[in-house]
C-alpha cells in the first residue's frame, strides 16, 4: 500500500520529507488465483484510438512538495538498499532487485518502471472509456505495490505492451507471482481480459497451487 509507505521513506535519506497518506476507500479482497482469474470479465480488445499521451505520467507523486515524481517514488520504495536522495530528487547509489529476471541493479538509470498491465493493454481492456483523470490515476498508481514495478530496462522493453499470452518474465520461478499481480491489477481497475489472455492465465495457474490474489478496488 502506497509502496509500503515508500519503504520507510528510504530510511534516513527521506526522514525529513512529509508524505500524505490517504485511507483506502475500499477494503481489500483476497481470492485464490483460480477464482481471481474466473472473476475477470472476458471481452474482445480494441486498440482503436490509443495514444500513450492519454495516460499522463509521471506526475508529482504522493507528495507534490518533495520534488519526487512517481517514477522516483517507486524507485525509492522498491530499493533494497536505499538510494541517496539529492536536490530535485536526484537518486544516487542504492541497490534494486529486478524480480522479472532475477538481477541486481545498482543504478537508478538502469531501471524502468513497468506498469503491471501496460498502458496500451489497459486501453484495450477498458481504459479507453475512462476520463483523463482516471487514466492519470492508473498510470501513477502508488496505492498498491504491484501496480508499478522497478525492473531492468531490458526486461521491461522485452515485455513492451504484451499480455501473459504473449510474454512472461524470463525467470520461470516468478510466473505465479507475476500472473497473480497481473490479475490483481486488472481486478483493481475493473479491466477485462481477452480469450487468449484468460486461457494463458489459467494454464499458468495450474502450476500455482495455494497462490492467492489480494487487491483493493481503485474505484
């Protein structure tokens, strides 16, 4: 939640920065992975009219006064070893674990922030009908940890805008976690899945006994 309060505000480096935390409007739901997949509405997808600029990102983040945009706040929150936060939120040092490909990264510039369900995929799955404000909220969602993920630029660009029928993380041992977070993101934002995507999710879920999906509805 709110990237687990930005991982303690990156320890001492952020101790003096204020942060406004809002109480979730909806209680979290937990389902088995199988039930969560079944709860996804299945519908055809359309990319007609898609424009990445329809999703404003990165905005000023959780605290507009601290100089850190959403991208920087995700990096601060997910750092295993907190970076030094300098003027204008310049991040130096620090250490991150890219779970998609199981790699350590020691420079913020080597990381991309992945939208768990990519912006184009979200558009295809229902966001085309949203207001500009809803799309901005989606693109900068700090409300749950899984929405935005710091990963290597290589793995993020390999994924691009593909869904799990087309792409899964190169590290097979994280597939259960990945599809649980994918499904949780779609349920959070009431996004649909197409037939091929739903079939791929069910196929992976067979190998994930005991996996659950916890999500908080965004609206």
